[in-house]
C-alpha cells in the first residue's frame, strides 16, 4: 500500500505532523516501535500554552515561575501573567498520538532501518516490511536513523532521575558555563537532571541527549527533518516541546503545499528559519558560557526588577526573537556588575 506521507516517530513533532496531514485528507502512516522512553523534564512553556492551550489529562502541576542559580547566587522569576505546566511526558505523547490516530492516521509499531529516495517516491524499510510513500518526515529524535539522513549529531548528554521529595511550584535551573542542571516539580515527586558536553554525568538515572542547535539542512528531495532530529531547541534553557510540535506542523504544511504543486521542500528551511530565529538566544547562551558574565547575569536577575522582567520575557516566549539592540542593552546592563568588586566570590 502506498501512502501520501510516512511519519517516522510518534513524539510531539511526529504526532503533530501526522495530525495535520490526516486532517487535510492525506493518507498518513506513523511508524514508531513505541519501546523507548524519552528523557525529558516535561515542561510546557508559556509559549506552548499560549499557542496550543492545555489539556489537564497530562498535567501534573501548574507552575508559578522559574528559579535560576549559579553556585550560591539564587534568583526567582515569578511570572506576572504567564502560566506554565509540568506534565507527565508519557501521557502527553500518548494524548498527541491518539489525536492523530482519531483523525485518520495509521500506526505501525515497527523500527525503521533505512530510507531510500526513488524518483517520485520514497521507500521506507522496517524490521518487518518495505513501505512506499510520496514523502516522509523524520521525527525520530536524536537517533541512529536520523543521523544517517542529516539529523543532528551535536548534542549534550544528560541523566535524569526521579526523587520523592515535596515538590513546589517553581521550575529550577542551576547554571554553569556551557551546561545546566534542573529540578522539575511533578504531582508527588520531582525530576532532577544534569547535563554535560563531555559525556553522561556520573550519576544514577535515565540517560538522554539534548540537541545543540539546528542542522544546516533540514530537507531533501522527499523528506524533511522535524523536532529533535532537526535540532530544534531553545539555546538558552534547552526547551524543545514547543519547537517539536510547531516544526511538525510546519513540515506537514510544506508537504501539503508540495503535493498540491504550490512549493518545494526547500521552502521548509525558509519557513522555520523565519519563525524560529534562534540568533539572539544563541548569543545570550554564548555570553553566559563565560563564568564572570554568568555570575553577573544571575546577580542582576536577582537584584534588578527590570532585568528580571527581561529574563522572564525570554523564558515565557514573549521575547524569543531578541534583537541586536536588546543584546547591546543586555551587555550594557551586565557590565554594570563587576564580579571582582563583589563582597566575596560565589561558593560553588
């Protein structure tokens, strides 16, 4: 049987693209072995909630804000208007997959071994069969498969574990140059995790990978890369659920337009680059990779209401597309704090 599109992966990107394609009337197949667990803090940001709303079937806790720290310097950012949610990631993925299946997509619990573009169609080989489609979307996360076909290779390593301690209503991020740790409150426990650029942290827990930025080319003649496979995460705090779902939708729309002769697949690259402008966030991430600037960043977040609001706007999605002038203002504000002139060095 030939499909209009095969979606590889049933995470947020895959389910979103399948839902959109099937809702537009395209014969869509999702292929995912459904035998792995995604290591994820499970935070739906204000940016996500603002665009998609929320279903409480997968919500564990409503969050009031974020706490950031560097060594013994702590800052609390209480959201003035926005609301974020801590979710059960497995329930979230299952909810989104069921939405796509209800709308007409099919699911096969198989593992894709290879992809071959053959003129006017694409051949997908699994551990059980070969399936033909007009197009495909690779949304299989950071995997051996996605790497074979141009997916992201640059990533950070992380380990996450569940701890049964009393959760509160703030997501916590402990920043260190180039890496970070987190505490994500759930209903009756917390998820704590740490990241590293040099291999998996030597702590117990489940292991995962975090993309370090978009790949240079996210399209081919017959397939597109979406979600983590394409490297779509915020360079500032590593958030990826919004970008996964949104990139899946964009990919589906591009394929729909291509099948109706309105565009080509390279328009996908143009579209997501216009919507996901990571340049400002990348610059901030680069700046705070310097220990002295990072210290000043957290101190200023703690001590300046204006700067605290600036960071809040980044975290809640109100200011994800940061302009060059704002970067200049950021540097100017940070320069007012000289870590060498503080009463003492931070204790790490």
